[in-house]
């Protein structure tokens, strides 16, 4: 996960719905997109703001 935090280069999967997390104010209209990145067989999910380059909300699936 540290590798992703230091160098986020994930992609948005083609079928990923647009961000609409009103509870946390993470909206597509404000530049927020869901990303995934695979590191050593572990899939990391996170949210990135394409306007500010802010990266938050890291989760992993192995």
C-alpha cells in the first residue's frame, strides 16, 4: 500500500460508476474518481481527485 501512496498510477476500470459519495462529499463533478492498482498481486482501491491530485481512502483486496 505504501507504494501506491507514494506513486499512485492506478486506472479507473471501464465499468466503474461515477463517484456519488454524498456522505463524504466525494462527487464526480468535483473531480473525484475511483482508481485501482495492482501491486504484487494485491489490488488496491482508492479515490483520486483529478483536479487537485489528492489521493485518499485506501482499501486493499488480496
